[in-house]
């Protein structure tokens, strides 16, 4: 299969691996090494193609972008060329980040400009949502934990992406990482004594995707916080599967009306509202601000690891990314400092509570609701003065818990479930944040994607349970029986695994440290996070 890149070719597709296009006579092999095999898409200023590099062993795939503006006016051609060269320069500067495609080549051939970059195999978030439907709150927060460090990275390199949207984020098939693509609309932040080229060729054109781009960007005055707005709209799309054009706007303020379409806690709503502020001055100004607002401590490893890449050839000093040594002499990142502050605040809140103020989290909302619920054992639901059902009481028996779950209730945060007998129960996606599940019997239970953050699972029977993607940050699993449990992709960082029995457990892709595993019991049947069997 070959594909001709001559824009005027009447029949560019050729089923044979020819050297010369039979339709127009143009050379098929680009720059004597790249053979285009498929068209991927067409934008306002360029077209992208899937190609193979025949000069390398194995002929690996790559993506070729050809400068191909849809209009031919001289000022449009000038703008297209500047954007094209800017994309190449940007990828060359920041493209060694593990979540940004690498620039492989950049050249001119037959009076056409070409950019060659790493091929990212996988599905875009837009494709994933169209296939699987909207995401739940926890999934969107995990998405933010992956994309925020990438955004901070490019902003620290004085780059504004200007086209953040689900179609420009790919879930890479190879390792599951989220990759930010399409830097064709980037803008470098204005520097003193520099000439802003956009005041010439770009003046008549707003760069970005309508609905995702904020007002100041459409007015050709983008700032780093413009990407924050687009990221907020992306979150709304992930939560609702609705494009911005399918949502209403407040005609007096220009605000996107989205809240009636989502089912998330009040704190997350407040964070998204600030990301989507029409006024840029009232919006979050950086990715790190959102990290702090969301208390994303559980995802600190993801954030820290994503910030380790340095731009190729950069003269940036380590101090530009890190704050300097802490009290122990260890250099810490801004995220680590934020996490330390979060831990201190959470510790203090155990005594003083955070019931007031906009920064309270779902944990405290749940705790407050639970404290005012009925406390009668086994109660299966009462109504308040308005006829609305209350949350489950703080103490539940097995029948009561199963009854609430069967009626669609999923939030059992802070409930007392000590010593319940619930083998083979289906509790997938339920929230047991800070709940007491000590000595509970959940052998063989379906606990897929359940939230056990800060829960007490001391001596719990979780043998052969489905704990895939379970969230167990800071959970107490001391002496818990996890033999044969499926913990693949579970989040176990900061969990207490002292004496936990992990013999035969599947930990493929799970998040935990060697120190944690050293405290647990394992055997040759234990599957490590790397996917290999054997003793740790």
C-alpha cells in the first residue's frame, strides 16, 4: 500500500508498494526513506499521514505532517508556515517528555514542508468516550492527575498549547499512558523585547477549537490559563459525553451551563467552575493550582514521575523545576511540597475538621452526612423532612448494605461494616472511604474500581476478590488475607501491608513500592507489578 502526497494527485491511493505514483508520476518515497501508507486527517493548515521509515530496521511507523493550508491567500500561507515551523521547534524543544510525541525529522521536499514525528498507537479520549460512554468522577480525577504535569511542563517551557481537547489526547496502547498530541497551534509566551509575529499574519485568525478555547484566546490574546479553560471543558466532555456545542450557554455571562448534566461532589464542581471561569483573572492560573485545589496527593507519584523529563538541549537549571533541598537535604518538587501541605492539613483536620470553607473534600462531606444519618443497625432507608432518602446509616449489617447497593447507592464512606459476612458480594464501584471493614469477609467478592481510601481493612478476608483498579491509598490492610486476589492496576501507595497475605495475588500494573511488598507475605505464585511471577 502506498499513498501519494502530491496535493493535486487525482488518485493518491495505490494498493501496490510502487516507487512512482501511477496516477500523477510523483515519487512515492519521501526524502528517500518515508513511505506514506494512509491518510489520517486534514486540519486548517496541514494534513497528517501514517508512514513507515524504510531506512530503519523493522521499518517502524511514524506520522508525517504536510503543510497543506486550506486557503491560498499570501497571508494565510505565511501564517501556516509560521505555525508549521513553530510546531517543529516546539517538538524539538519539549518532545523528549514521555507524554509528548518526539520530533523525528523536519525537511522541505518539492517545495513542500514536512514534519515527521513519533507514531502514538492507541485511541483518543474522544474515541474512548464515544465507545464506552461518559466517565465517573474518579476516572476524571485520575485523568487530571495524568495531564496536569504535562501541562505544567509545557507551560514551564513558555509554550501555550491552544488546542487542548479530547481528540488531541491519546491513551497509548503500549503502556496506557496519556499522550498530548497536535502542537500545531502552539504559541510561545510573550517575552520582553520580543516581536509578536501574530500581530502580522495571525491578526485575522483565532487559533483553537470553538467551544474549547476561552474568550481571550478567541480574541487572539492567549495565556497559559487559556489551556486551563480548555482542560475544564475537556473534563465536562469526559463526564457527560457532550460536546460544548451540545451544551447551553448563559447569554449574559457567556458561561457554559453544564452542572445539571453531571453527578459529582460539590468540591469537584467548585474546582471545575473555577477552571471554566470566563474571566481569565478569576480562573486557575497554573496546573499546580488545580493540583492543590483537588488535593491530588494519592497521585503524587504520577505527577512527580512526569516532571522528571528535561527538554532536549535546554539550558534550564534544575532550580527551574525544583525548589531546593528540604529539611532533610532532599530536593523536592512543587508537587511534593504541595502534598506535604495536604498531609499536614489532613492531619490537622482530624482534630479541627474542615466543615467550613470551599476546600473541603468528599471525605469530609461524607463524614458530615454520615454523622447526621440514622444510626439504627440494619436500617434500610428513611426519608427526611423533604421526603428525600437519607444516606446509609453509619452501622450496616450485610443485608442492609446489599439492599442499599441494589437500589443504586454506592457511597458507604465512614460506615461501620466491621466483621460483616459478605462472600461473593457484588459491590463494584462502591465507595468505602474511611469505612471500618476490619475482619469483614469479602472472599470472592466483586470489588472492581471500589474506593477503599483510608479504610480500615485490618484482618479482612479478601481472598480471591476482584480488586482490579481498586483505590486503596492509605488503607490499613495489616494481616488481611489477599490470597489469589486480583489487584491488577490497583492503587496501593501508602497502604499498610504489614503481614498481609499476597500469596498468589495478581499485582500486574498495581501502584505500590518494594518497601510495602517487603512487609507482606508473597510466594512464587505472586504476580509482581511488572507482570512477572516470583518472590519479590
